[in-house]
C-alpha cells in the first residue's frame, strides 16, 4: 500500500513534535519552543533524514494560521474592544508606535532594505498571546495585571491584522503605484466594511440556527466551514488568509456561541498550530543564524528593552500603579505567533530573505526563554525600583491614578467628549499636515532642488539647503500646533478632574492640576508621536528623527520634574492640614476630615484606618511596611492612641491603635485597607 508524501511528512512531523514537546514540558518551558526545535530537526537545513517536504509543511502551516486566527477572532468582539480600549488602547498605541519605530530604526542601522525595515518594525511590535496566556495560567497572576496585559494583546491583534493587510500589499509591489497609501487604505476599508457588514447579517444567525440543533459535530463543521470560506474570500481579494479567518471568528463571536465553538475547535486548532510552529522552525538555517548573530542580539535588546519601557510607561500613564505597570511591561517582551505570520508572508512573497526570517524566529526563541524569568522577577524588581524613585516621583505616582479616577467619574453638564472633539480634530489635522510636508519634501526633493537651481541660478547644494530650510519652516507651524493642542487637551482634561475654586477664592488645586497637565501632555504627545514617526520614518534620516524625539522628551521631562516638585510641596502642606484637623478631632467645634476634604484637592480621598493589636504593621516603620509601593496609597498623617498627631517621615515605628490617614485613589486606598484589614485592622 502506497502512502502519499503528505501523509508521510505529517507522520514524521507529528512524531518528532510529540517527542520535543514532551521534553520541553518536562523542562517546564513553553512547548512552542519544542515545536520550533522539531521544525529545525525535520527542516532542510539539518543533515538528518528523512526530511519533511517543504510543500507539506507550508500547507499544514497555512491551516494552522487559519485556525489560530479563527480562534483569536472567537475571543474578540466589538463590545470587548470598546470595553478594553480606554486604558489598554492607550498602552497598545504607545507600545506599538514605539516598537515599530525602534524595529524599523534598528533594521536601517543594520543596512536592510526599506521593505525589510517595515517588516522588522511590524514583527517586533506584536507580543505572543499564546505564551503570555499560558504563563499567566501557570503562575496565577492578579486579575488587574491579567486584564491589562490581555487587553493590550487584543489591541495588538487588531493592529497586527491591519499591518498584515498593508504589508501584504507592500510585498506584492503595490507600493510602486501613485497614491499607494490612499489606495491601500480605501481598498482595505471597503473590504472590511463589506465583509463585516454582510457577515454580521448572515453569520451570527446561521451559527445560532445550527447551535439550536444540539449537535456539536454539526456546529464544528459549520464554524470551520465559515472560517475557511472567509479565508478564501480574503485571499481572492488580495489579502492574507489570516485576515479572513480572524473576521470569521469575530463574526461568529457575535452569535453568543463563541465559547461553545472554541471548546470544540481547540483540539483541531492545537494540532495545526503545532504544525505551524514546526513549519516556522524549519525556516531556521543554523548557518544564517551564526552569520546574523549580531542582528539577533540587536533585535533581542530592542524587543526586551523597548517593550518593557513602552508598556510600563503606557500602563502608568493610563492610570495603573508603577508596580503593576512594570509587571505588565516585563510580561510582554517577546514576539510570537503573529510575528511568525508576518515573517512568513514576507518570506513567501520574497519581500524578505529566508535568513531574515530565521533571525525573527531566533529572536522569538531567545525572548520566549527570557519571558518566564522576567515574569518571575517582575514583582520584586518593581518594588525595588519604586523604592529608589525620588520622593516627588513617588508622590506623583501615588496621586496620578486618583486624578484619572476623578476625570472618569466627574459629573458634568455636557459629556467631556463634546468639549474635546474640537481640539482633537485640529490636532489630527496638524499631525497629517506635518507628515504631508515631511513626506512630500522627501518624495519631490530632487525636483524642488532643480526648480530652485533654475529659478535662482545657485549651486545644487545651496538649492538643496534652501529646500530643506523651506520645508522646515513650512512644517514648524504644524509642529507648534501639535505641542500647543496637546497642552490644550491636557488642560481641558485636568480642569475637568481638578476644577478651580470659584472667583475670588484661592485655587488650592493649582499645583496638582499643573502636574496633571504635563503628564497628560506627555501621554498625548507619545500617543500622537508613535504613528507620526511610523509614517515619516521611511523619509527622514534616523539621526534627525532621534534628535527631535529626544529633544521633545527632554523638554517634557524637565517640565514634569518641576511640576512634580511643586506637587510634593502641595502634598506636604496638605498633610499639615490633615495633622491639624486630626489634632482637633476631640474638640466638638473642630473640623472633621469630611469637612476639610474640599480644602485638599488633588490628594484623593483621605481615609483614616486604625491598626488592630494583631496587625502585621504593628512594630514596623512605614518604610518597612512599604504601603505605597504595594498598594499606591500614601500615609500623610498618623494619630497615636494618646492623641499625639505626627506627619510621618517613614522612620516612626507603628503601634497598636494608631490611626493612619491614607490618601490616593479609591482603588489604592481600598487595596491598602484590604491589606491592613486582613490582619485584624479596624476601619474608623
């Protein structure tokens, strides 16, 4: 009996993958690495026979991509996107913009072509959903951290789908046509709207009707059939099959039967996902890895350092405490399945060489090995770093979340979005105009230089200098507009959270508001700057871009440091007010904390908590207790049982029945109370 080559290859690949996955499971490493090793073993670059056929590996890999993307789509819905976008969206935009720019810049420094640089930027922008989800399941991380990281991964998945569509067109040579960006965006939008709108009317109804039959087998066949049908439609439209499979999954998710279908498809998905990773591993040429070891080291550093910093900064600016923000950053420094898909598209379309695909796989292997260790040390490292932050920064970090909380829950006559839409529209226009001037100057530089040369009869170099100076002057108003409007947006948001006192009364919220404005301006500039850098980086020398970025960040950092010091003085003054109020609590005519709360804007809710005799805090100093680092709440006053009230310095030993006045956001104060109450601490 004769077996087809496909069956022989399938048997070989699955047997080798089974052995390597068992080995890596016993070593407590991600089984994805085992699949990559299996691909290396059966691939054409290892002198071991028999070798699996390239065509068979590509076929099974494509099946794996389709089913993995369909499964990701099942966990995605528009409702879920709207739920996670306000905070995770900010983190995702900052991280993707920064990583795309870093990846593109690193590739340019290595001398890669423009198209390879664009693929490199996209590849390093996306973290691995599979690896992170499995690590979190094994370690049992907190729900706050899990929700943040998984929310950012949803944003990354959406961005990866868009980058996949654009890069597919780039790899097909469409970038040579005039109006490429407009044509690509228009075609992609039309395709997505047509397929999504038509599918929304059809797919959920079909899935619900099939599910009512009560046959899991029929539901599985119907779901997978729709998955491959949408994948084929996407391919016929000139896009990746991954895009169609993802859309099919997201439309099926709207039927309300996504969880049921996901459980049915999981074994099939896992099987072909393993085949996909084996196929990726087979692309690794050990000779090419040795030849490009420098690029592998560079991109490993870019992925680890860039993702830790960008995710941590984005998480903090979106309102998470520094410890959670850093843990989120240290959970995501790896590239995974979407990066493999992007690399596979580039290699199959001959847009990037197989050697560079091997570099991407090698970076993934190294960063995947590092991820469990980084997750393990992220908690202690976050506390250690927070201990070493200057006091003004620690104070700002503990209060920043409370200002965002006030912004979200504030009651206004008009929704805040109506007040901001004008500023946001003008900001977007300035960004587009600035990008247009930069890109236009780059594309038509030689024509403009020739025109100046003929018009003014000057040398070529002098004409080039004139054109560049004119371009700089033309773009300067838009750059100033970006800075001015980002500050106006920040001021609008800060005023909504910390409104000034009525006319004629001292503005006690001035210092916190100024610090909040600078922080919001920094967040807006970073969010806007990421896409702007991504648009203009193919047309601007790296050193010029880096100079502008570093100058802008340095100016904002200097302003931020000044405002943080002003905030520290404000908090110290507020602490003295709280101390005086607590000293007079025994006086029937004295003020209470509730009475004085309006006089302390920017400090969050000041909540008194009494320590019980068996509290773990008794006998420790505030520095040893480290309440701010663990919960984000600050202790601004301590009342002794004998009536003595002190402004804490961190060196005082806490005693039973001491009353701690906690300041911060509701979430941080509640976390501190929960920590203390777990040790028989009584609320006042």
